[in-house]
C-alpha cells in the first residue's frame, strides 16, 4: 500500500527566506507525486506534479520539487517566500497510471514571519 | 470555465441524520472522486466514479454511498451520521482515469452535532 510521510507538522520561516518542505513516500512502482496547497477554509490547489522525466519539477508560484528515487523523497522548495505563501501544504502519491486515487500526507503548516 | 463546484458550502446536521453533498466536475471531466478531510489531517479517499459506476473505494463504511449522473455530476450520501463524520468533504475531477490532471473543489464543510 502506498503512504506519504511529511515529517514537519509546522514550519516557520521569515519572509524572503528560502523554504524546503519534506515529503517521503512509500510505493512499490514508479510513483506519481503531487504537491497541493490549501489556504484556510479553502480547497486544494495543485502546485506541481511529477510523472516521469526530469526529476526537477517546476510549479506555480515559484515552487519547485525534486524527485529522488534513492531517497523516496519529493521535497518542495522555494528560494524566497512571500507572506502569501502561508498555508497548509500536502504531498500526495498516486498509484498506477489509470488510477486517480491519491494518498495524502498529514500536511505541513507554513507560517511566515515579517 | 468554471472549475469543480460543490454544494452546500457549509451545513450542520444532527447525529443519526442523513446528508447529501453535490459536486459538478470541471467542464470536460468525466471522473469524480470524493475525499474526506478531518480537521488537521490530510484528505482521505472515499470513492471514485467513472461512467456512472463506482470504480474504486477507500476504507469507508457502507454508510457512505455515492452516485454519478449522466452529466458527470456526482452526489455523496452519508447515512446515520456520527460525530466523527464532521469534516471537509472534497470533490475532485479529472478528464479521465489517468489522474494526470486532478482538480479539487472548495469543499463542503459538514458539522455533526
């Protein structure tokens, strides 16, 4: 069975500082990996996804993520955070192509301080 | 082009009652999935509908049921509500079963008292 671990429940960074959110997954085959962001009281917005090819994936809002098969990781990064980035971030893994079921991690809450 | 729309946005029900939540997928999308997100948790997969049939189901009891209509819209029904059913219910749609492009709605907040 697939699973996702986001080891950091809450992260606080200063505005303008760099950010890295960690995600580790467990899945037997090639995973389909996603990062979503959720603002308070809102639904999920897709930041980026990895299906195959280049292991460094660019997303919206200046985010990027790197797939490392050897470490079973898909960490999300941003070189300089903005106050508007404060939100909950979820990593998710999908199963075989043709299967839409996503398994989510428990999320990382990002707080930005001035 | 409207995205995934869900209704109602908020509702309060009493323990033991039944609730129906509705979802209209993004235009051109024929696959709908439902997720439950309890407070402070990540979304949990409930089930998926494609061509009006339930294709996959997560680890949820039979009190949770659904339906997909010919226009691809979908309903989630929960019977005999428990306090633990209080959560945000998210609908997701995609243009096929590939999972390539999945869009989520804003969700329906259900509070059971």
